[in-house]
């Protein structure tokens, strides 16, 4: 029996090491996609503990019943029933299995294993440990070795720190999903200018794909207006641009993009458009609309200054002097 146990233990350890080595060369671990009730090993520990407790309660109930009968004596009807049962009792598979698993000395042979210890009338028997208990104890030793090799020697299994890191990764994924959901709720009233390079780059990509045909590659304006100057037809703030991108202006050829772009994409392309101000691309279209300032108020257009004829002014001054 000992040789068999050693063989089984060696086989299990060898197999476990091989699997562990293969696992260490695999790709980076991905957080478990199984439901928590299935993937969490603690649930199995709790279930096993509950089974053991139920079995213990049943066994103890039987023991208490037997002890009660031992002290007070069995009821007559039970004695009669057991006598009849013993007369017709035949050995079955389960009775043989029970005898092997318990290895208990029959009551009529208890005198052979009786010790001379006497505690207030309670005598001690020198019974062997039940085989089911011994084999269960041996299996816990084997399991302890496998557990140690799998988790702490080879390192293929996830210890508590690994599980903690996996849970942090899963929590981060959930956090990003929540942030993305919240970001998708942006509208023309809550939109703000994006400043990160990644968002501006995404806005540039969207501009090239969607806006180039009408506004030019550099925003210089073709069919649509020039986006690089400070003149705007419907306002030049982030909220104004976002609103035009979202709803469009069909009467002037500007289509609505809310069915093709999500709120984040519209925010990105609106933020990119703001970066085009003052770039002065070649072949820029003439300004359209009103001069826009960051405060949102119109600024006086000083580009067309009045030309004064200085010769007439000097002549008038000289005539006044002679008078």
C-alpha cells in the first residue's frame, strides 16, 4: 500500500510540474471570465467544510443515540427488530465496504482490545484508527506537497497576491468602462476642450476622414469656411463647434454627424479644430462671419481702416493759418 501511495504521489508531482512549466511559457495571464462563484476557490472550501460539518452532525447524532442506549438500555421494540434483522441479515457490498472503512472490533470481541484504564466506570478500548480517517489524513499530506510545489516552488498557480492583482486589473477594466460610459454622456452643454495628444490625434484622424472634402486638409476651407482664422459664422467656442458638428447646418451644406460619430469623437474633432487657429495655411479661403474672441463677444473689425488724404488736411490747415 505504501508503494502505491509513493507511486501515485510521484506521478502527480511530475505531472503537476510539467503542466506548471508549460504554463510559465504561455502568454500573460488574462483575468478569469468565469462567474465569481465558480472561479473563486474559497467557495469550494466553504462547500467542503459544510459537507464535513453535516457528516459530523449525523455521526455525532448516531453516537449520542448509541451511548444513550448503552446507558439506559435499548427499547424492547428495537431489540426485537435487531434480533429479527440479525437472523435474516446477509452480507452486502455496502456492509463489506463499511467493515473495511471502519475496521471496528465487534462488540462481542471488545474484551480482546480492552485496556486496564478505568475512568469513573468508563473503560478504554485499543481500537485501530478507522481506515477512512487514515487515508484521508494521508491524502491531506499529499495535497499539501502538491499545493506547495504548484504555488510556491514552480509558481504556476495564483497565490493570494496574484489573485489580488487580478482583481485590481478587473476593477480597472470596470472603472474604464464606467468612465467611458460617463464620457459618452457629453453634450453641447457639458463639452470641454480636450488637451491630450492622444485626443487631438484622434480628432485629426476624424477630421481627415470626415471634414477634408469641405474644409481642406489644413482647414483652409474649400466648400466650407476657413477654420484657421478668427472669423466664425455660428460661434468659435468649443460648445459652438461641438453643436455644429453634432446637429449640422443643412441649409448651408453642413450635415449632422451625431449618427456617425459618438460624443467622444465629436468632442475630439471639435478640440482639434480649435488647434487650427492661426496656422495660416496656403490658399486659405477669405474670412466669413464675425470676429470671435474667447469671451464670446464680437470684436471690432479693424482690418478695414479708413484712408485719410493728408494733402487735403495740410491744405486746409494752411488756409486757416493765412486767415
